[in-house]
C-alpha cells in the first residue's frame, strides 16, 4: 500500500474521470518528496556542541519566589505604615486625654523642659536631678488638676441632670 499525502488531488482526479469511488491504493499516485530547500530542522545547543566535539553543560533553572502584594507594598512604603500607626496612636491618646480631662499641651511643654534639662551639660548631676524632680512634680500637678476639673465637670453635669 502506498501512502499519499495529497488526498484532495486523488478525489479531484476521480471526479474529473466521472468515478464515484476514489481509490487511494493505486500505484499511479506518488508521494512527492519535500524539496531540500524548504525542509528545515533546528539543532539544540547540546547537539551542536556534540557535533563539534565540545563539552556542554546546562545550568539548572533558578527559582524565584513569587511576591505577594502585601510584601511589595511593605517594601515600597514602610513609612506609610509607620505614619498610619502614629496617627492611630495620636488619635487614641487624644481620646484618652479628653476622657480623663488631661491637658496634653501642658504635659508636652513640661516633657520638653525635662529633655532640655537632661541634655544640658552645664548643670551638675545633682542640679539636673533636682530640676527633673521639680518638673515631674509639675507634671503630676497638671494631671491632678485635670482630674479634679474633670470630676468637677462631671459632678456639675450630674447635678444639672437631676434638677
């Protein structure tokens, strides 16, 4: 049996001859060879190296761990996360200050003065200690006054609600 690649040509010839059946096993149908100019193939790097008698070594593929979106965001903008946390901390602190009636500005001023005293190199350790104790007492007085004011306001509100 002969193998033919051009079945449509065989069917066309059978129709032209008025035949109702096409016979694909007849010897007059020849397979045409593919011309050398259009036939091509590709050699791998390994085959080329063997042809030239050279050694060939193939490097193993490297694995790159995929990154998730959260990792990429954390790499690019770590400052934004810190800013969000500091903003959240400030918000919580202001809520606590309002509930407790604490004057945050006065406390920050006293803390700034405490830092200045601690950094001052002209003062001796004893003088620094005394001034820091005075500033700490001032800080405690501010907190105590704020609590007293808060208690007074809450008492006034409760008395006003009872009347």
